[in-house]
């Protein structure tokens, strides 16, 4: 489930909420990612933010993008391009008449720009 598109998401996304949504705990997240539990707890409390490599591990484990993870930690993501689901990308490709995966551009940003021009 994408926290940005959840219709029940009228409230602010928090790291604690993302952990709960992933049906895990801070302790289990710590074990799964190989990050000290005290560190995870400090992120949840808003005392510190993760290093990029740790953010990638946590985002992967929680099933969220780095942008969603950053938002959950009150990091300003203004101007950062939105994330796209595979369904969104497939719709854009279909609209542009792209049927084969090898015909797709190398990045979703290029695909989006192609869509914006059409």
C-alpha cells in the first residue's frame, strides 16, 4: 500500500505509522536492517535522521519510497519529483503507444516528460 495514495491518509504520515503499517516493530525493524534499536528509536522520536544507506534499507523493509520515508521524518521534500507506481507508469506507456519494455526510455522521468508533451 502506498501511504501517499491511501484514501484514509488525511493525517500526517509518521515513521512510527509506517512501521505499524508494515506490521512490524521498531525492534524487528532493527534486526531486519542490522541497525541498532536505539538508532531506530531516535529516528522515530525525531532526534536524528538516518544516513542515506540506512534510509534505503528501512524504505525497502517498510515497502515505501525514500520520499515517503523522508516525509515521515519531517524532512522537506518540496521540489523532489513524485514517485510513480508501476500501474501509473504502465498507463503512461500505454497512452504513448509503448508496448515493449525495450522501447521504454531509461528513466521514468523521461517517460513522464514525454507524457507531459503529448
